[in-house]
């Protein structure tokens, strides 16, 4: 909810910690203001206001170190006493156990750290725990697994790494007893059909301490190292941020820090606007009993980077994270008519962290979540449908948050059609029954169903092929079965893959009668790395094709996947955020009612891999054991959701082929989304009073018209413009 003008200008400085920048500054402007320079303007005007005495805001004050050290600090070592395992980048602990801890240790064979395993599991009891990572392998090749290990009072069965699932197959066993660092190695011949090797540090017995370091998987010549974080240097032990989310609402921003390095210490923190080096607020805090917190509630809405430099004994730890401070949404639960959707994968990173991500998505304005429902896991035996605790918990959380799931009936089942995409009559009937059970099992969550995913692409392994006729066999059987039991179910189809729209395929699908089985027409029109403006004409073409094939009647259009990967030499994170806002404005102005961003988070920490970097949020990181770090795209969606909340697309101002202004109306007020796709474009905003300009990442400034006009320079970074009786035109 937007605050009143009086509320926005209240506040000042939080003494000895940080400053609260003025929320809204009224400018009397006689020249053109570049939207790209708004952040600089805010800072300059704030400083000028201070020097002119217009605001009672003192300059930034640095605090002193909160205590004097009594002399040289003593070393602080990581102990083997911990309530839970540390987290290690690239490594996964799928089933945490209270009896097993995987901990970072200073007792290293190489570099600075190693992995220490402590276990009280009873040998032979049948329970186990593991820390794992998988790597690519080639069938037929011989790979070597090598590591260094040491132990104290370890049982002979305590730790091993099975490489072959068969009993008695290849395994690297860590000896029992007590011994110092020693090298261990085993060779493994990759069998036919295997392309991933699971390196699982498996614990199924007691050990007071087993240390592992320098885990390498190499080809026979020793030239290739395939594991990431193989020496366990990157972990959560030294300093983490424990928050469940880094999208904060105003006055609730409290950053929680934790360390396992030392019970006491201190740190300096500073806050910068994203992509800026200027420190806006800073201070020092003590660490006590391994924990501390930083109150950021006085910071104004916007995207920030927080720098922390902690002194823990003789160890200095530095961290930088991104976060956002947001105005609260007007409604506690998202509207079913909201256009904001996201695609998420629910089988990674642990259930607790996943549910925290769902909470962050809800605060970012997400109203709809598209997720795979794995057929092979749900129907283990023919006709018997079982939903895992993870699926049940995820769906329950979505219900609590008011997010509507779009369930993808995916993909194959070993009970039918040789585990290929179903195409036989019996296979299609089985698929339809399973899809119907999805909708029936979760009756209170919207009953929205996506019939397969990208049937025309690589996900389809069926014998029938990838033609519209083959897909129609699946769609008609599924829709008829589902609608017979659940007449209010919403069927989404066909969900073709990009790039762009496959109009030839769609034309055949429509001609065959596909529209009668689909309540919603869905597509995945990726056009990356190209900018989104070309979508406008293609969406108009799609809408006309639907009307022509449907007796002049429209059908809802959903983009059930859309996105850009943020990788070097492709699309930057800032461009990804810009394209998200521009895509939403274009799509909503051309007949689309929902856009599902692909995807919720990056899937790995591999910065250069396109498929892994579509996310609104960064991949899981040991620095954030409970949360996901927001990328600019996540913050941009959160800001847009707030700016157009309760409004619908109304019209577009006529400017140029590369200058855009989309008006959203509702609740008695209008907001325009404005940008340029062709460099800087000057426009004039005519208004009867002050106008409010908000950047893509949520920084707001007010401008007072001169002779009824405020000039603006639009760039590729969209802004939101609102005020009284606004019209937009090009300069005379």
C-alpha cells in the first residue's frame, strides 16, 4: 500500500547506525530529467536539502568500534560441536539426520578447511545419511575417485562412497580406527547408459570424527577435475545470514547473522544502493553467543547491497548480499486475477528452504505457480496414486499463501508404454486418469492443469511423434476425463516451446479442433537474447488466429514459461529485470492475462551456464542457508506488482516505435509503465499537479510541473509515472 505524502517524508536518521533517506522529494524542474539518473538525483537533492536546511537530516555518521580489544585476538577454531550440519556450496544433504553432522573444519590437508563428519549412528541399524554431488561421465570411460582422509575412533562401516548401486560394486571405503591424513583412491568403469555419477559421502556408522579433503574425480590422465568445492572451502561455518527471506517490507528489515567460528566478535556493516559504491548507511555491531542482527528498518524502499566485514578471533570474514525493502502489498493474499506467475521446481534444496522461497515469491506479488507433478513418482503401482510429504507440504503452503498452482501432468510412467510419452490407447487413458487424480486430490487449490510440457520438443519421447494430431489425442482424452469429474477444472494447452510462437503448429492444432478442449491457450515464446518488444505483433497474430478458429470468440492466453537467462555476453541481470517489466507491460496490453516467469531461482552456481541462470533469485548458497538472494528481476517484479496492484491495462500512449507508455487504471488512479527500447527518448508529461516517478527497483521521486509539464528522458530501464490528469507526448 502506498503511504501518504506526509508519512513518506517523516523519519530522518537512525542515530549511530544509518540514515533514512527522504522517501519523496518534490522537485521544481526546468530541464529534462534522465530516468537513468534518478538515483543520482535522489542523492544529490537529499544532500542539497541538508545543506539548505530544508530537511532536518544530519549527515551520515560513522560509529566507533564498539569495544577495545584487550590485546592481540586469540585464534578461533571451528569445533565439532554443532546442533546441525553446515551447508556446503554445490553439495547436497538430502535427508538431514540428528545423529550425523557434516561440518567444516580447520584441520585441513590442503587449503584452509576440510569436511569433518561426526556420527552417533548405530552400525548395522539400517539408517544412513549422506552429503552428495553428481558429475557428468561418459559411458565406457574409466574415472578415478581420489581423496584424503583421517579419523578418530571411527567404525569400519562409518563412511564410504558407493559408486555402483549393486551390492559389492565399486566403492571407496574410509578405514575405521584412528589415523592421520592418508590418500585413498578407486577406479570406476562407467556402465552403458550412465551419464551422471553420484559422489555420495555416505554415513551409516559411528565416528568421533572422520575428516575428508580434496575429493577429485578425474579422467585416466588426471587432467580433469569435475567436482565443485572439492576441498570444502565454501561453507556456512564462518558467517551466514539466517533470514527466511531477503525481500523485506518496510519497518521489518532486520538482518540476522550467525557464525560457528566464535562465540563473540564484532563486525562493520554498510548499505549501498544496488550497483552503487556510495555508502548510505553504516555501523558496527557486536556478536554474542554466535549471533547478531542489523536493524535496517530506517532504510527507504529500494534495492540494496549490504557489505559485512566481521572480526572473529584472528579470522576476518567478508560478505556481500543483495536485498530489497518494499512497501507492503495492499492485500494480504494475491488476487486470482493477478497476472504474475512463476515456474518452480519443487524437488531441490530441502523443503524448509523451498517453502521460504514460496513466501518470498508471494511477497514479490506472485499469485500463480507452475510446477511439475511427477507421474512416475505419484503412480508407483498401476492405479494407485500416492503423494509424497514434500508434495503435500508444498501444496499446503501454496494454499496458505493464496498462490494458485498450475499443475503440469509430467511426463512418463514405467507402467505404461515402456516409460515413453504415452501414445497407445491404454497409455493415454492411464495419463488421463493420473491427470484427473491431480485435480481431484487438490480440490481447493484452483484445479488448474497443464496437459504435458512442450509436447512439440525434447520432452516428448512417444512413438506417435510431436505433431498437433498426436498431442490432440492426449489432450482430448485428458480433458474429457478431467472435466467429467471436475467440471470447474481449467485446462491449459498446448504450451509449445520457443523460440517465439510456432504458428504453423498452432494453425494445425486449431484446425483439428484443439480449441474445444483447452480453456486457456498457453505458450512458451522465448526470444532471448532479443528484447521483448517483438512480442507485441506476435501476440496480436495469436489472438487473431484464435478468433478465426473459434467463431470470433477470444480465449485467455497465458505465457506459461517466459524468461531470459542472465549470463555474461548474453543478457545481464539488469537487462533481465528490465525485460521482465517490459514483457509484462507488453503482454498485458496485447491480450495476455498471465505470465509465468521461468524460473523462480537459478538452479546452480555456474555463472556461465544459460540453462541454470533464468531465475528471479540466485541459486542456493551456503551464505544463505534458509533463503534465496534476490536478483534485480525479483525486486523488479515485486515493485511492479505493487505499482499496478488493483489495476488493469487500459491503453497505450502513442509515442514512437521505440518509446512506450502503457497505462494501467483502477481504484480511481492511473499508473503508467514507461520505457524506451532504442536509446534515450525525451517525452513530456503534462500534469495538473505533482507527478511521482518510481524506478524499476523501487526508488521514488516527486516532480512539480513547470507550466504544466515535466520533461523525462526514457531509457531501457522502465519507470512508473503517476499523478493528477497526466498525458504523455513527444516534445514539440
